[in-house]
């Protein structure tokens, strides 16, 4: 996964209430990866977890699924 893919996925999530609902229900990073893949984005659980450490901006997180990613500890 590239940083660009993750950013593109986050932008898609901001614009798609259906993706937001799916992410709110996601229990772990593997589920998020599957949701992203179904939406046409190539991301991996490992890279997603690395992105957590890199701290995605608060603005991006606030726009994604109403903060529902907290279960994945992306905050």
C-alpha cells in the first residue's frame, strides 16, 4: 500500500456514507483492508497499522466514519 492509496481511501470514505457505515462496524484492521479492497483500494493490514503510528491528521480522522475507527486505535 502506498500513502497515496490510504489517502485516496480516506477521501472516498469521507464522501461515501455506505463506506462509513461499514468502517463503523469493522472490528479490526483485516476487516478495514477487505472493505478498502472491495472499494477498489489496495492497502494491507501491516501498512494500515504503520499508518496508525504515523498519526493520520486529526482533520482526516474526524471526517472518516464519525470517528468510528477508534476500535482500530487509529486515533
